[in-house]
C-alpha cells in the first residue's frame, strides 16, 4: 500500500472571500417581465381585432338589412335601409322611437336605452325636405322622459305634417306619458291590443332623509341666495309654501300636456275638460283596447296595418318602407 495520499487531478479551486454576496437569481424577475409584456401584447392584439371587426361590419350588411343610399344629415352620415315593399321612388320613412326620451344622448355603437330628441328631430326634418318621402311612421316604444325633449319631437311632427307629409304613430309595447305626448301630434294612431299607453300626467319626486340623519347624528348646512333655492332638499321638512310652489309648477306642465292631447284628439271629441274630469287625465295607464274605447287611439293593428294606413293617407299604391340608420364611424364606437 502506498503511504502517500496523493493529489486530485484537475486545477485547484480559487479561494472564495468569506464576506462576498451571493449572485442574485434572475429567473423570477425575467418571468414577471415576460408575463407583463405578453399581457400588453394580448390587449393590443384584441383591440386590433375589434377595430378590424367593426370596420368589416361597416362594409358587410348584417341582419338582412340592405343599405340602398347614403345621406348626410346635420353633418352625420346615414344609410337608407330597405324594410319592405316593392321597388319604387315613393318612400315611407319608418322612424323607431325607442327608449327614455332625452334631449341628447351620447353617440354609441349598438343599442341604447335612450331616445334622443336631437336624433329624431333631424330625421323628421329630413322627411319634411325630401320629396321622395311621402309618409312617416313613428314606431313608438317609450315610457316617456324629459318634458322639453318630448315637446321638441311633438313640434317636429307638426312641422312634417305642415309640409304635407302624413305621420302615423304605431305603438309597440309601451307608449306612455311622453311616449303618448309624441303620438298625440300624429295624424293617426295605431296601437297593439296589449300596448301600455296613457299615463297622461306629470310627476316630480324627492326623498326626505332628515329623520335618518338625526338618528345617526349628521347635520346639514345649506347656504342659499334665497329661501326657495333648496326647497326640494331632503335634509329638512318641506314648508306649505314650498309644496304649493311645486304643485303650481306641476299643474302648469300638466295643463300643457292636456292641451296637446286635446289638440291632437279634437276630431275624436276629446276636450281639455273631458280629459281632466275623467280617468283619461288622472295619470293611469291603459291597454290598447281600452285606449281605443277612450278615443286615445284610432285603431288596433300591427306593422303592416301602419304601413297600409300611411300609404293610403299619402295617396300612393306603390311604395318602399325604409329607415335611416346612422352610418358607422369610430366616433360612434368610442
């Protein structure tokens, strides 16, 4: 046996200083950066896919609609969409009036729960100026909304009629309050048997929570320029004088509403007194069948009935029913 332990083959390792810091691991940091980059790229890619898809929708017709013509109304592009009827130069313009009536709503891509008076009035103005439009159908499905906005649409309907274009109101599921206000301006009103209509009246509401504030130890301080500036405040009781003032405001608006209905249904024998002193004017709603009995509508019917009535009032036998749809733009989407 060899008494020497011998030496191991290979170079000797360098000594490591005792106080040197260990080399940091780069794996987790690199993985985090990679994941963040992947997420950002995925979002950008999805956004590009959405943009491409929207552009494709602008080019390819969907839902069976056929864009026959493009118009520019108040600086916005509209597509004329074929609805029904034979090829003809005579057009019946169908205007859907769907949603809560407001003065103006933001442009959006797709459906909206609001009915913009700006938008409807621009279409009615086009109907009054376009010689090819022989009649208008307002397809109403609205619970009402802003008083001034409803009155603007009503006045625009009267302007179309004054231009010699008959206007037919076709009530869908709901044509109440401001929805009926708009319909009252039309030459003829057709309701579905199960339409909910009426609600001829005005409402203003407020909440009173001063009792709750006292229970939890909260107080309100209002600084006003006059003693009526905060008359609807919920932080205190309403005085008799304030209640009287609010009621006078409601009554004046209600008188205007009743006058509009009486003017529109004059031929049917409805007057201001008859409306105010009957169930017609107490704010309740009616089915289409009840509205016919009360002379609030002229007939019960459906889409084709409205089209035929509009054509008969315009004195035309051949016609196309069309609608105007706001053209695609990235502004509407964004």
